[in-house]
């Protein structure tokens, strides 16, 4: 057998940090899945003993060969299928047979009849025995046993008898460090045997199978034995070589179990024992076979990890594409809202200029009637009109922004923020300067001779009037003329005062009209901070799940490579 690999076992358990991250990012089920399977791999590599399973077609002579090898006719043999459960043979301190059935163990005598009762599949009436079908295995311990220490031989049910027996044979072979396949020389190897061996070698490696051809002689004589070896052995080799796709195992021995039972020193008995004696726990071939079994368990895990990586990459790419699309949508909506907000603020500023001048006109019109007021009332009146107009414009701007925010996915202004907007738009109190000319000294009146003129004419027309009466008329006329002159002078002096006051009112209104423009940056800052996007920008996609899977894949491929597999 090929001995090319070291018996050193690779470490397969997940590193603790990787195990924690796997559970964190992919859940406990995924964590259990990989840790459980890797524990199976570790169990295969670290098994304390060596398991040699004897398999083959039913009635190929497996039990007869085992009787030959242990030197005792202990296992029942017949032309019909006899072995219905796996029989484990190992060295013990005393001869003992234990039947394991449904988790319960029962001991029985170490005799052929007792063992036959436990393992024989077919009853005397030809029916299958239910109690055997329900049994798990029979353990035979022998004090005087050729089975090496830490090695156990397993006689498995034959294949092609029933589906249940084929399944049991496959289960026994799956746990074999070495499968000894017994071929019946009287019939060609069957297609089902070819498929069974091909699948087993693919899973356990090419060195995991040896062949024992159980030769049935017409007569159990040395002459017939030599004749078989000379004329038929090469034919069987060629047939097996073809059946196994040209991959004939290095271990191939011809033995006649029936003839060697009577003459153990001949008929291939020594060669068969030598083949089995060389198989032990320290045999590099066993380590090779175990590595192959471990690799067979690892490959599905590697494939699963690779599949999960592809899926996770697809998920990550979709998340990133979705995030990019969302960022683009948010940027578009943000730009639209900002442009609408700036346009609304600029429109508000233009409206404010118009309204401020209108407020100035409204106050200035009050100068057309009544005297010019010098008590500061023009400034208070203009301030009131301006602040009322600013409140209306602030409310209109807030409603416009709310509509824009709704259509672009932004937050609307709160009551507090609306009040802050109104405060920013509210103009400060204004003062209107009124000229003080009318408070000065009036010009000298030129009406003092009007009374004498009037009284002289009245005196000439009414000579009977006394001097006292004429003097009284003179005084009255002079006083009336004085009042008229004074009113005339006052009216003439008030005209330029009204015009200057009106100009001052309009100038104050014009200064107030620039208030919204001057506050533009502060207003935009307030609105930009208040009207945030309702949808937060997406965070960067978490690459942690992918990183963990990639680390898991590297660990699994390293394990597979150390077991001789191909990652």
C-alpha cells in the first residue's frame, strides 16, 4: 500500500475569535453547522483506534474469511445472507459478546450459536428476523485474538440483499479506516459493487480499499489452488482492473477461505493474514485514509462556505448599489429643496421691499392733513406697519417651505423654528426725523396800517361816530389782519417741513426694505438646519459578514489542503 503522508493531524477546530464572529454575523445555526461538522472531521482524524471493515456482496464469504483470520469458526456462515448487523471484533481481557440494540446493551455467550441468534438475518422459515433488523451492532471481544491492539475488525452486512442491509453496509464502510472488499471468484464483480467502491474511494481516497478475492475451488486441494493461480488469477486481476476504472488497489490478495480453514498455512491464508497484520494505528496508510475521509467531509464545507461568500457578496453589492441610489436620491432631493428654499427666501426679500415701501407711503400720506407731528409718532407708526408686514411674510414663507419640505422629504418647521424665522424677518424699530423750522420766530407782520385805513373810511362815511369808536374799529381790524397774516406765514412755512418729513419717512422705509436681504444668510442657515432630510443618509455597508466568511473559507481550505484535498 502507498505510504506517502505523515501521520501528523491538522488542526481543524475554528479559532475562538473566528467562531465568535461567525456566530455574531451569521447566527448560532451557522456557527453550530460548521463547528459540528469540523468536530466530525476532528473525530475522524483523532480516532483512538483503527477500524477495518470487511464488506462485499452478500454471501461473498466475508464471515468465512474472518473466521480464518481469527482462527476460530465463530461467525455463522451459510449460502444465504447471514450477517444482518455489523459485528465488531476486537481484543479483550476475556471472551465476551455484547448486543447493542436501541441504546441498550445485553451480554450473551461467546458461541457461534449465540452469535448466530444475534446476527443471522434470515430465520429458519426464510423470513427476515425483526429483532436483527432492529439491532445496531454486535461487539465480540476475544482474549486470544490476532486483531492488533487499538484495531477492530468489522464484519458488515452484504450489499444487494435488501435496501436496509445495503444502507447498513454503507454506514459501516463510511467509518472505515480501511475497507477490505471481499470478491466472490464464482461471479463477476457486480455493477452495484463497482459503484459502491468507486464512491467509497472517491470519498476515502485510493488507498482506503484492499481486495480479497475469495476463491471457491472445485476441490480444496493444493493442485486446484495452483491451477487457479496459474490460469484464473490474471483474469480476475484484469476484470477487477477494468471494473475499477484502471485503479486497481495495491493490496490485492487471493485466498480460499474454505480451503485455508482446513489448511491455514496454504491457500492464501498466510498472505491474507500478512495483509491484515500490517494494518495498525501507526500505519501511514491509515493516516492517509483518514485524511481522505476528513477531506471528503471538508469539501462540502468548503463548497458551502464558497456559496455563502457568493451570496454575501451579492447581498453586499445590492446593498451598496441601493445605498448609492439612495444617496443620489437624497442628494437630488436636497439640491431641489435648497434651490426652492433659496428661491422662496429671495422672493420673500423682494416682497418685503415692496411691502416696506408701501408701509412708508401709508405713513407719509398722513402728512396731507393736519399739522406736522413732532412727537415721534411717525416712527412708531411706520415700525408697527413694517412689523405687521414682516409677520405676514414670515408666515407665508413658512407655509411655502412646509410645502417644499413635504414634496422633497424634509422636515417641516416646528413652532419654535417658525417663531425664530419671524424674529429674523422682524425689522428693528425705526425713527423718522421731523424738521424743527416751525418752532422758530415768525417774520414781522406788515398789517399795522390796515386798521387806520378802515376806520378812516368808516369815519368819513359815518361822521357821527366818536373817536373812541373809530379807535376800537382800528384795533379790531388790525388784530384780524394780524391773525390772517400769521396763518398765511405759518402755511407758507409748513410746506417745506412736510416734504422733508415725507422724505425722511420714505428713507426710513427704504432702509427697512433692505432688512430681509441683510438677514438672508442667517435665514438660510436657520432653515437649512431646521429642515433636515427625513431619511437619514445610509451608512456604509457592513463588510463584516463577508470578511468572516472569507476567513472561514481560508481556514477550511487550509484544513482541506493539509488533508491532501484540493481547495
